[in-house]
C-alpha cells in the first residue's frame, strides 16, 4: 500500500489493513497497543472523530513499518487533519505534495533498479533475514510484510526496510500490493546459502 496515494493518514491505515489477510483482523488492537492508546480511541481516530497526537502518530509509523520519508509524510498528514484553519490545512497539503514529489523524483533517479554491485551484495549477505525474507515471498501466503514479519518473527519495520532494498534491486516484485520473488543469477548462484538460512525457519 502506497502512503503517497493518500492525503488523510486514516484512509491509509484503513486501506493498509483491508489489504492484509482476513482484512487485517486483530491489527486494530495491535496498533492501539503500539500507539499507546486504547482500542476505543483508535476506533474514533479511524472514524475521523479524533486525531493522533504527535507521539501517537510517530509510534503508529513504527508499527506500520514506514521508512523515514514515509514517516515524514504521515506526520504531516496528521498535522493537516488537525488544523482548524483552511490556510493551515493548505500549508500542510503543500508540504505533502512536496514530500510526494521528492519521493517520485528519488524513484526516477534510482531508475528501474540499482546495480547489484559488491556493496549491495555485502548488505544482502550481512544478515540472514535478507535472504529469508526474499525466499519467503516464493510462498503464496507470504506476499506482504505483515505475514512475513509474523512468519519469521521479525519487527515490521525491519521487514519493511529489507523489502524496500529487495524491491530497489529487483530481487522481488510488487504487483497489486503482493510481493513475489524475482530470481537473479547474481544471487541465486549461491542458492545453497539461501537454502541454509531458510531451512532454519520453514
């Protein structure tokens, strides 16, 4: 789910949960716990009858596994929704547009993919979970960061960061918000290493 498609952070959260298996059943309670509020408050937030505080919003970003620029966008969306005056709301809307444009420009500069050079290889093999997360996307039910995080017992933000890396280097694809492995000879020629890691978790 792309946060940059939403001006209202509450619409993003609801769409994010709806895209998860079982429509994100149980995620509301987990978000409440992570944000430091009760479930009734989260319900009011998602019904647009209340807004997150800055601290609650930041905790929500960590729970959702957002990276730095996505977190910046989310926090500014919260401020936009809390603003009472039109001129203030317009100010934050302009900030959201600016952040979105910066993100799009960054994606264009990166191109379709980065070269899987020695630095990328070093990062990929720096920790077992890079390979494990990648290979887990070859299993149908592990097609999103939430199920992968649960399956491998990893923090959601860690899985999100690794998936961003894998997408950036075209080691996985994302179509209709579903992740799927892309085989690459630079990685899969050492497939036996990957199998060793994954066998520890499957």
